[in-house]
C-alpha cells in the first residue's frame, strides 16, 4: 500500500476511535437538518418549488465549525506526542505525511456529505427537484470543504497546540470569507475584481445554482494545493531550527 | 556501518554537537554515554535524518544521512527518547502501521516476530494508552525492530523503567546483537559496561573518550576510592590508615566514616581491614566507592584541555 494511504487509513481509524469525528458530524447534521426543516416548511407555505439552493449555502457556512475541529489534531498532536519524529524518520516523505492526513479529513467530509444526500432524496421523493443542480451543489460543497480542510492541515502543521491550530484555521477562513465584503468597499475596479476572485464564499454560489464554473473549481483546487504545499514546507522548516 | 565525520550542529550561539567523529563496525553494540544535554539526542537525530547537520557528514551503510535520507531510513530502526506511540491504537495495529510505512512484505509475521522478541504478545490487542511505562518502552523497541533493520538507534532505551524492567530490556538488547549494529545512548554507567562492546563518551557536544568498557573501567579505577566506617576515631586511626602501603590520602567524614584514595592497580582492602582491626578499632563497613558519572566527566575533561576551556562559558 502506498505510504499516503497507509497514513490516511491510520488517521481515519483514529478519527473514529476518538469522539471528535462523531461530535463534529453529529453537530453538523443536527444544525443542517434543523435549518433544512425550517427552509422546507417556509417553501411549502409560500408554495415555492422545492430546491436545495438555500440549503447548500447553509451547509457551506456550517463547514466553518465543522472543518477546524477535524483538522486541528492532524499534525499538531503528532508534534506534541513526538510521533512526527517517528514518521519523518521512516522511509516516508514529508509531503506524503501531509497528503495522507489531508485525505483522511476528506474521508470524514465525504462521509458527512453522503449522509446529507438524504435531503436530496427527500426532495426527489416528495417534489420534482432536478438532479443536475443538486449534483453541482454537492460538488461545490465538497470542494469548499476540501479547501477548508487543507487550511486546517496547514495551521495544524504550524503549532503543537491543537487549540491554536483550530483558532488559526477559523481566523484564516473568516479572513477569506470577508474578502467578499471588502470588494464592495474599494472603488478601484481592479481591486474589486481581485478581492472578488479571492473571496471564498463567492466561489460557492455558482455551484448551488447548478453551475459548474471552471474558475470556481480552479479556485478551490489551487487553495488546496497552496495550503498543502505550505504545510509541507512548514514541516520541513522544523528540521532547520 | 555508521561513519560520522566532523558532525556539527549549531543552535543559535550554542553548539549542541561539535566536530564529532566516530565509526561503528557491523555487529557492534556501541554505547553513547554522556550527561543530559551532552548532545546524544541531537547526534542520533542527525543520524536518523530528522535533523540536518550544520557541518560535517554522517553515513549509515554507505548512504549519506542527509542527501540519501530515504535509503538510510529504510535500514534503521529508531527509538526516540520519548517513545512515540499513538495512545488510541492497539499494540498490534500500531506495529502493523509502522511495518506498512517501512514496506515490510509479510506484515503479519513481522509484527508477530517483533512482539515475540519483546515479550508483548499477550498485550497485542490492548490499547497503548493503557500500558505501563515498561510495556510502552517495549512497544517502542518492537516498533524499531519490526522491519528487521540492519542498524538500531536507541535513545535512552531504559529510561524510566523499574530495575526489573531495566534488566529485561538490557537482556533484550544484548540478544539482538550479532547481525545488527546497535548504537544506544544512556547516562547510566553500569548499563554500558553490561551491554556494550565499545563506549563513546560525549560531553558538551564533543567526544571526550572512546574505549572498550573494560579499558575505560581500568582507566577510571586508577584512582579508586574505598569507603570505611569505623567505630572509633582520632589522629592515631588516621595515621594507621595512611600508613597502609598504596594509600594516597584519607578524608574524614561524619559518624566515623572515612574515604581512602588508593593508588592505581592496587587492591589494599585486606591491608586496610587488618590495619583497623589490629589497631583495636571496630571495622563496621568497608566498600569500594563507585565513581559517579560526574566524577568520570570531571576526570575526562581534566585530561582534555580543549574540553576544559569549554567549561568557562
């Protein structure tokens, strides 16, 4: 088995022996489910045709409290326990450690998203929602979630302290989030475009509407690539101190 | 098997390891002896490729520990000082994970063998977090052995164990010798005497002595001391002790305790006892005073003017 998968598998198992994954998934599903019920009731009262558009916005937003608790442990705890020393003196490369950890967090994300397919199934059963836009929405949710996880992996590489890792992750994500608001405050057209291009939430909106725009997909994928690359570099710099 | 040439590691203004040169042949068990902070762990981390050296080079089995790190890591088993374990994993699963990372072909058999050698088979399904310190230490050792490496690097393998466990781990390390090359660090002198074929003494990042335990012992016992407890005192007693041939000096302690410095290569215990008894005093206790590591270092650094200079910082 390739090194990355060995690491990912161990990490995934360790997610489910500790309560972290269960708590994060449960909290996410409870809040998302509650909002789903409210939204559907509202739609039914106004006679609107049911869709998951609003629900996707909610679910992306909720990732903010879902991702950091799942990623904070990944590298910070290995550094605190000294197990990182063992990993990095095994015939494994630094980037493989980072990628393996990231894959494990994606696994938990994927599992959670698959559970929320229930919403789509309900809409299919009791309404006539289109599958296409829903698929796009779920793809967007997964990409956005992956990007947030990669940011968490990066902040977890930077410290031995899980709480600091989580706080840094939330702060970074919020900063990316408010860039959209910043774009409305600047008058310079280029600056507005740059801020809009960098803003996190804005890149998810097309997906819920059922539009898969390469620009958005590239944004999330490059965010992941950048964060994981930096995380690897951070691990390497520890060796130079 | 292990070749270290001018290895140096500098942290800011301080040199943790300075111009270290030594060689370990295949099949040797070499003890790396030194007080805490002498640079043992730093050296081992450089050998395992965890830290890059500031200067100099090290190679294991002909592979450079920095530029060919992956080739080195495949061939070593490393047990860091704080045994790195995942508390939430079962012993066998942890060993299986480590075996998978090192590409062991038949993992099941390898894990079984490593547990057998370290006597932890009956704990295979237990969570590591629930194990006692002694068992964790053995799991750490099993982890270093699971891929059957040519070179074992063990950082303080017996630290924090109770006396019985220490003996077990020492026996275990001795039984591993032969095909494997072992470098282990410790700050316990008898440990080195019992298991190592050669000793490297490191102090303030520098190699201050390199010898077999026997030679080192002889060299140190050169100024052995004998402690006595005698019922009675007075100048006459002191005079009688000094009069024994081979005695260099006598120090008086409390409660009738005396420490006698004896010239090298002479055993004057019988003569000392006779002198005391013949003089009409009561001999309560007579025993050689073991040299503490601190004393050894004082002595070794006295011999090495360069190291003595270091003392002034």
